[in-house]
C-alpha cells in the first residue's frame, strides 16, 4: 500500500543538513500548515499543524542552500509516523514526519529582496532558487542513519 500527502506551508526552521555514515546528504525542517475559517458567529478561527519534513540527496542539498525559516513551499511526500512530545507548559503535542518526494519553492527570497529594494530586474549576483526539485525517493534503506 502507498499513501501520499500534499502540504503547502511555511518553514518553521532553517533546514538542518547532515550526512549518513556513507556520505548521503539528508536535511530536515519543520513545516507549519495554517488553516483558517469563520465560525458560526463569523469570527475568524485558525489552526496550525506542524510537520517534520525529511529530504534526501540533491533535494537535501538544494533545500539547505535555498530555503530559510519563513519560506513557503509545497511538499508532496509520504507520511512516516507521528512524533509525540511535550511543550514547555507540559502539554502533550504531536507532529507528523513526512519523507518528501517532491518540493516546490513557492516564493523567491531573491524576488522579495529585490521588491523591497524597489529593484525588480534580475541580478547576476545570486542565482534564483529552482522553482521545483523532483528527485526520486531513496530506494536503499540501509543508508538511513536512524
């Protein structure tokens, strides 16, 4: 059986890059997915669900290079498991672990910086991030470090 999840959200942290003992790049970051709606009284309500995203190989390298906290991304992947933890107030919380198979960068920090400066022309100083990355998932599970 196979299941798939599609998420659009903002990075809650910069990607953490590391390598397996055999040198395979792997990166993780938290992703906040926000939902908002109006209740029966017309008041705006919102809820944030956290996901822990894992990227492998080239995806991991590109994410570590181009993604930063706050950036919006679309992630397509497979749910691995829920991680249960306790917050500072002692309240039990959970986040879902997702292994990404496809990541699309939804905004460009280069474009945002240029717009803030009033300059919308392309610059040769910095290459824009790729609009998407599609790398097949890792097939050999012997290289997973955990």
